């Protein structure tokens, strides 16, 4: 991939699809049947800008910057998916803020928050959706980023991040969009748990 992919979102249930006819509104939502107006685009403009900067750094062989930015990008996208799952479960803004503030570390979000909210370990969900190696490869990228940024009392800082780890990060960046959409459609867009809509005027 040489740019972020484009998905379209159903404003009623949060279902995401890459189908252009879904984006233009010709096709009703396959999950909730909502008609096709005002479908927003995923990823957001903010993530799209970050994506294109990461790809530029990768083309310039800036391996350290690529790994650091991909690690930050993946954490932002995970926060987004957890926020969407909370919203689908009926949590309002203040509840979502408290939950996400209470679990700021990436390890806790993956290891505790995600299974609490979905009833599945992140690793299980990723494997079932066809991305079995994604969680372990993501851990390797985080470890490489941390070793580069932080001094270790045992080994000292790792001086460089190699091109191979940057390539692995770029693969994860591309896979993260697909995995995010599958997780979204499984745990957010569901006719069994429709998204709570605020009453008029609230
Ligand atoms: Zn829908």
C-alpha cells in the first residue's frame, strides 16, 4: 500500500465498508439497514496525515522515526477502537474519558480493557479475524521503540533501529486498518447492540 485506505462508516451502527457504493449511499447499511446519507470517512483526516508522513519517512530510510511514529499511530488507533466499543455499549463521553484515563498504558488497554469490553483476549480476536501474528509483531515494535527511547539499567539504550524493524512497522500499519475494521464490525456494528443515540436536544 502507498497510502491509507478509505472506508465509509454508517452513522447509525458504526459499520465500516470499503465498498464505494456504500460510500456514495447507493447501498443501504448491511447491518442496520440505514439509508445512505452522511457516511463519514475512516480513517480520520488526522490519522491520514500522520499515515502519509510515516510513509514519507519510510521512503527516506528514517527507520527510527518510522518505528516511533507507527508505534504511536497503532496506540491512537487502539484508543479509537476502544472508544467506539464503549460508545456502542452505551457509555457517554464522561464515562469513556474516565475509563480511558484509568488505563493509559498500552499493555493495560490490550491486556485488561479489551477483554473486559469484548469478552475475548485481543490475541484471540486478532487470530479469529485472520491476524494471528499481529499482536506479537506489534509487541516487538513496541519493544524496539522502548529500547531506543529509554535507557535500560541493564543494557543501556539501543543505539539504532534497523530497516527490518521499520519494514515490520510498515506492514503492521497496513494490516492495522484491515484488523481495525474487522474488530469494529464485530464488536461495534451489531444489530444486537445498537449504538445509543442521544435524545433530541440533549
Ligand atoms: Zn448501519
